């Protein structure tokens, strides 16, 4: 009697899948993400200090720059003249109409509340000016 080495059901799928390696990979990735997530989130909770600039920046010529300053008492200055935030708004809108708007340098005392600097930045942004430089001091 001859023996047949064929499977009885040739179209029957193989139902045995080994998923042990897939489960191991899933748990390994889960452990990596559980360890890495607190490290990524902790960097945003560090106390901030303003940076000190190490090198001297290139400054444009006077005809293409305007300086706005805020002292530690919250007084606003347009160049060397004391002014109000409303007057700064008017001056910025006039500058925005120029075909080649200037670079706006913003000087602010480091003890100043950040909201007052943001108020000046908002006025520059609302005027449509995009060339802004926040000045820092040189490292000693």
C-alpha cells in the first residue's frame, strides 16, 4: 500500500501564530515611554533666568533701526524720549507704512515684569512689523 504525504486540507490556514515576541516588544516600548516621559516633562518646570549674550551682535545702521526701552519703573521710551504705550502704538503704525520698515530694538530692565515687555511686543506685532530684536547684556 502506497502512502500519501499530502495534507488532508490543503486550503486550511495555519492557525498557530507565535505572538510572544510581539508582546515582549510592546512591553519594552511601554517601559521606555514610562521612563522617558517624566524626563521630557521636567525640563519645562525648571526656573528660568534670562540669558546673557556671549558675543557682540551686528547692529544695523541708525536709519534702519528704532529703539524702544522700558525701565524698571515701567516707563516707556521711544529712542531717548519718554512716552506712553499709546504713542508707541501710533509711531509703530507710521513706521509700518514705510516700504522698508526698520528693525525694532526692545530694551527692558531684567527686574521688570514680563507682561510689560509682552505689551510692547504686542504693539509691534499689531503694527505688522516683524523685525524685532530683544537686547541682552554682554557676559562679563
